[in-house]
């Protein structure tokens, strides 16, 4: 394994996203309607926060939660604090608006460098609003550290590295990784804890550090829309491409209906 640590430092990247239950499209703009839609912490990121706190409890050290977003993203940072995270940093600036995964990973990497030395970075596998799963690997590449995606279990944790299970389509891989490293986690890795009353009280009082584009030394040409080689032009629901039928009644009756329906294709 790698070097020995005096005190483990973990950074968790989280994102505030629209609640999937309330997501709808604006019929005029064909984009996601966000007004009046409740925002939550990205579900995969909740598991990243939980795993970070568990590792801190096992190995010691401290956990910092990091998010890029508007001022209201403080809500998810305080949620993480209530679950056992030590520090919170919000990277917020109008110049970040419209960032794609390329610009987002650049911005987060610049923020991580400002936060200071770290041993482990944790991210959710993907965000439920974009579903790209690109930011975690992109961040690792910018920081030039090894990364493991789709981690479903931490088998062993030491002061110098981890032994992990990486979820695969046909089972899982067992991998060893030294610090510093980045992991993206899936929901199978743990069950997020319910915040304690003490944690909630602390979350209300904790001071959240804010960083602007200038604070992290970001190049204006690399952030927001100017720094995004891809842009979402339109969002729309897929059109129905075939006839649909709903069968009712008992199971036997539904089978008869299905057979009758399929006969028209013979």
C-alpha cells in the first residue's frame, strides 16, 4: 500500500438536484421546470456522504463536503453536516451557470486544490438530473489521481489504502487502491443514516465556506457556458413509437387477451 497518514482527510462532492418525483417539462421552453420543484441531495451522493463518515469513524480524520451550485445549495451541505461531516464548502458564482460535465469537473478540481491536501475523494455514481456519470472520473483525471467507479463495498480500509468491490454487469471486481484516490459509489454500498438531533442542531450553526470563481483562480474561459464544449439545446419526452395495450381481468383472462393480440402479427 501507499504512504501512512497522520489524519485522514476525505472530501465528498455532492449536488443539489430536483426531486425526481416532481420533475416535469415546461411545454413552452421544453426544458426542465425547476420553479416550485423541491430540491434534494442527489441520492447517490447521500451514500457517498455515509461512506465517508463511516471511514472517518473507522480510521479517524475529518470529512469535508463540497458542492458547486447556487446559494440555496447550502441546504444539502447542512444535511451532510447533520450526518457527521465536519466541514462544508460551497463553490458558487453566476459565472458557473450552464456548466457541462467538462466545466464542472474543472471547477471542482480548482476548488479541491484550494481546500487543501486530501487522501480520498468520494462522489455518487451519477446525478439523477444528468445521468452522465462523467464528473467523478473527470475530476480524478484533472487531479491526476487513480479512481474506481461503481464501488459497491469497501472490504478493507487502512491508513494507506482500500480494498474494494466494483460492481460489474456479471458480478464484481475486487480492487486495491492506494491514497490519494477517488471513488464513485452505488446505492448498494450502504444505508444512509438518519441525522441525530445533535447533528441537526450543529448543522444549523455551522459556518459554510463560500468560494467564488476568483477565489479558486478559475480561468473564465474554462467555466460555465464559455468552458462547456457541450450544451443542452432541448429536453423532451420520447414519443410513443408503437401501439400500447393494457390487459385486465384475471391472469387467465389476460393470457387469452395477449394471445389474441399477438395473433394479428402472425
